[in-house]
């Protein structure tokens, strides 16, 4: 069943490679070398789990739970605005990156932020559970499970590549100006996504 697996791989990559709140967060953690493994595991395994649930038919229920999506949407707006403000504040007071200098944020705080960015965005559910679930179920049995495997490989592989590949940029981000640019870009991304959620719905 190589074809459904390849379809799942391509579909998964097409949905997660675009720059968004989650990718920006993983990139920043990777550059700073802060708790990269738990971050990429949370992001990758969450996508894989949601895609599998979608293929199993949960997407049907998500489409019929607008109240839940509304609660998630506004929770996401609030969190993204807070994160944008934090990134903007860092951009105004940038620091030089010194890898493993003992100044890394706590593991608990990093995990909570990662979980919030991952689960408070309704697009995550629409993309993985509903969209991937719909495409996967079109593959029939047992093709849909091979599709889910392809999507899981795409998600986990991408986040590991992004998180650990970002280390190659460490030297570039050893200057305050580079961090000012990165945090400025992160702040803009978060604001744009928050605005789209607030005014454009899901």
C-alpha cells in the first residue's frame, strides 16, 4: 500500500510546512537549543494522533461541534496575542544567544507554551482531524491506515528536522540584531494568526 502512504506523506507535509505559530515556536526553541526533544515530540506526536483520530472518523464529530471550536478559537486568540506581545518585548530588548549558558526557560513553562500553541488553534483540528481524516477515508481499507502512517511520518519528521536543523543557524543568531529580527517576525506571525482567528473565524 505504498500509494496511500505517499499520499499521506505529501498531504501531511503540505499542511505543516507553511510558516505558522507552531513552526515559529519550534524554530525558536531549536535555535536556542532549549528543550528541543520534548517540543518536537509534542508537536509531531500530536499531529500524528489527531490525523489517526480523523482517519478513524472523529472528524465527523468535530465538524458538528461548533461550540467547542469557538471556545478553542478565542482561547487561541488570547494566547497568541500574549505570545506576540512577549516576542515584541524581546525584540525591543534582544540578547546574544549563548548556547547552554544556563539561562534556558524552564521545561514546565516550555511544555505548557508548546501545548497551548498546539491545542488552542482550531486550524490544527480542521487540518489534521477533518481534512486529513477526509482524505484518508477516501483511500478505503486498509489504505486509510497507510495514509495515516504517511501523515504521521511527515509530521514527526518535519518537526525533528525543524527543531534540530535550526541549530545550524546558531552562529547567525549569536548577535542581538538577529534575535531582534526573529522575534519581530514571530510577533508579526502570531498577530496575523490571532487576527485571522478573531475576524475570519476558523
